[in-house]
């Protein structure tokens, strides 16, 4: 895998929230609050401060209308403005709860809503700030609030220890659910960014393959006119006057040079024609060749069986995936990398192993996830690695798209080193080019 693609940071900044998204949530909250007030005041006939509650909801509606008129609802908001709107949601909810019982009101747990939204879409520092604001408002409501609407003349008075428990439960719920939501969203974002990088790599490889085909076609088409130019210039050189002989000789030599260049292009294409079928052993040789000159011996063993060798169309996804795994093996190996291949009537298998330190046990079950594995860094100790692991994820994704099952393990003691095993159903392996074209 090319170093520029491995080192490139495909992770994108946190996505900005659309104004329309927050406005929809605010309208939904306002309608829910109005419904609750109507049910409590008219349905249950509880006595509480209705007008202040309606005033708070009215202010919320005016803010929503003003934002819809002043701005395009489809525009993406800067995180700070989104955080301010969510803070306003918390303040409005705190105002409503003040007039309806404070923490005694079961709707006090709605403080979680704005914080969870922040955890999915805003920077961590803003999520923490909103969590602190919500916890602070909940703490104030535990000590100062209007009576909880209730039947009869006597106000409900819950024990102080119970209110402290409610506040602690709100605080813990905000913390736990926010952290969980943030982790899930972050993993989904990393996966989406890594898949985007995978698509980019595959598109690049397919583009390079298409260029190879165009170069071969150009070499074939230009061969005939250049041969004609060469023959005519050679014949003219024999009969031309002396003052023109030098120019004709130069013309003939340059035409011959062009023919030699085109012959080289044709030869390279013939050695690995992008649209020709190649046996498994040739595919392995092509994937291994770019990694031979890095001071690590690469040994190839192909187990010949009584079944005919698998033949596959030259597939950029397979070559890229195997090449990336080989590059990692060479990078981690001390002296030797082994590539073993075998097949039968149902299965094709390639096993790549090295004699390096192997995969750490805590990474072994998660190897292949984006931004996980470690790679050599100039400042690291001789056998320490650091990095994103994006290349392994891309290789695994591309290979699995062709039908391969990719597994990682370490060699059994006393040997040491990592082993990557690629296994295809033979019918899928021999038809991968057709599938790749269909997906593209």
C-alpha cells in the first residue's frame, strides 16, 4: 500500500448540526409541553401557575419562528451556536420545572435530551459544559421550586433524601448515557470515514488499471503508423540529397526510439495484462514483487495439488489487499516473511506470516478495525509501533468484498510472529473481477 494513502488522515471534523434538526426538536418539545399543561390543567384539574408556563413556551415558539425567518433552516450551524440553542432548551425546561414541582416532577429527566444531542454532534468540551449546566439547574430545582401540581389543597412534600437521590440519578444518567452515546457515535463516524477511504483507494486502483489498459491500446494503435514512418524515412534516406540525409536520419532514429518505447509498454502490459487472466502463483508474484527490496527475505511456497491451479482476472482489490498485508508483514518482520498458498476444488487459501513480535493479545480480537493497530514510528522503541491501522482496515474490507475470509493470529510457541490467513471459496475467487466491475 502506498505510504501516502496510509499516512493520510481520513478522519473528518465532527459534523455540524443542521438548524432544521434543532428547530424540529424544539417544536416537538414545545408541543409536548403544551399537551402536558393542557392535560394537567384541564384533564386532571390540578392547580398550578399556568400563565408563567405558557409564557415560557411562547418565548420558545417566538425564538423558533425568528430563527426560521432569519436563517436558512438547511444550513449547518457552528458548534457554538448549536450549543447555545441546546443551553436555551435546558434553561426553558428548568423554568417550566420551577413552576411545576422541581425535581419532584417526573419530567425532570428530560434534562438528558439536550446533553445526548450534544454528545452525538458537538465537541466534547461543549457536551461537558451542557452536562454541567443541566446538573446545576437540577441541583437548584431541588432546593427552590413551586409546589408540585396535585389533587387537593395539601402540597406534596417529598423527603429531602429522596430529592437528593433524584438529583444523583439525573446526574449519573447524564454522565453514563452521554459517554455511551459519544462512544457509539464516534465508532460509527470512524467506520464511515474509513469506508470512505476504502472507496477512494479502490477507485484509485481501478483508475490505475484503466490507465494501464489505455496505455496498451495506445501502444498497439501507434505501432502501425510509426512503423510506416520508419520505413518511409529509411527509403527516403537512401535517395535523398546530402543536405537532407541528416534530417531524415534523425527522423528515422526518433521513429525507432518511439517504437522501442511502445514495445516496452506492450511488454509490461503483457507481463501483467490488466484484463487477462492470471494463475494464483502469478498473482502472488505480482503482489510480492514491490516488497522484495527492503532487507527482508520473502519466501513463496505454492502447494501444487492434483487439481488445476485457480485462474483469476487481475483484480485491483485482491492485489491491493494482499500488498498491504505484505507491507505490514515486511514492516514488522525481523528477517523473513513467508507466503504460502494452496487450493483444492472448493477452496483457495493464501497465508502470510512473519517472524516479528506478533500481534499483542489485547489487539488480536480487534485487529482490522479502523484506527486501531500500531505501526513503526521513528521515535518509538525498536519493537514499538504507533499509527492508525487504517491500512489494515482497508485491506480487509477490499478482500472481504471479493469473498475472502480474513483471519489474524499469532504463531504457536516457541515460534513468534503474526499470521494472516485469506480463504476464498474457489468459485468466488475465480469470478472476483466480474463482481468488482458490478460493484463499481
